[in-house]
């Protein structure tokens, strides 16, 4: 590594290679891509199918936290309407078909035509 130098505007030593500034620049550049990838990951884990190119229309800055990293809370809020749409609005097949009483197994019924003589 190079010897630390001082910036002309501040007395704090700055590395000669400027790796911290480069690292911050790269992080800002790829934060949006990382947020979109995190959104797709959380959607897949929740069983939500997003349309092709859906993330292209999102403002990635809204998915980032104050520190510039993807915010799980913001991504969860973005996916909440999709998760609510996947919940069934009615009890699935309760009362239909052979088991009309839901999960309860019906008791054995004796036919009325049977006569004991």
C-alpha cells in the first residue's frame, strides 16, 4: 500500500490509492442491482411470482436503507400486496364433495333398508 497522504481540504490522512472512495462509488453504482436481486429472492421465498421485467419499473432508491444497502423492511412492504393477493378468499373446498363436514371423517351410517329378522 502507499503511504497515507493528507487531502488539501482536510488534515485527516487519506490513502494514496483512494480505495475507500472507489469502494463507496462501486457500492452506490451496484446498490440498485443488489436491491432488485434481494427483491426477487424474497419474492421467490414467499412463493410470489413476479412478471418478467417487473423490477425494471421499480425505483431502487426506495428499496435502500439509509446506509445504502437493501432494506428488508422496504422490500417486505413492496411485496405485501402480492402476498395478500395469493391468500384464498374462501375456505378451500370445505363442504364440497364426499367430505362435507370438512376434515372430520363421517361416522358409519347404517342403512335404513337393513332389517334384522
